C-alpha cells in the first residue's frame, strides 16, 4: 500500500473552505426548515382560532384564552392543541 502524501498548506486550506461551505449550507437548511415550521404553526393556530369563533360565536381573544388555559392545565404545547382543534380531535 502506498503512503499518503503529506498535507500541504493548499490542501489544508481547501479542507477548511469545504468545511465552511458545508456549515453554511447546513445552517441555511435548518433556518429554512424552522421558518417553514413557524409558518405552518401560525396557519394552524389561525385555523384553530377560527373554528370556535365561527361555531361557538366567541371572539378571537376568547378562543385564544381557552386554548391558552387548556395548554397550561394539560401541559400541552399550543401548537399541539391547535393541531387537535384543526383536525376535529378537540
């Protein structure tokens, strides 16, 4: 088996540059996924607020208050409650 050549300054710089590019790509991908999740959660919460507002004739503030109290008493995340409301589970 042939010996590997020693790393040169150029090859080390190329490795650092590749690692930096990979880090930027990963960070961008994560930020994009988080933004998408935030938009989806916002839409879901809006939908879950509109359902009791329309069906029970309550204000948005009242619907949010009920969901907030339920979140605290049941130790559930607001988005999980909103998802359940939007899918007719609650």
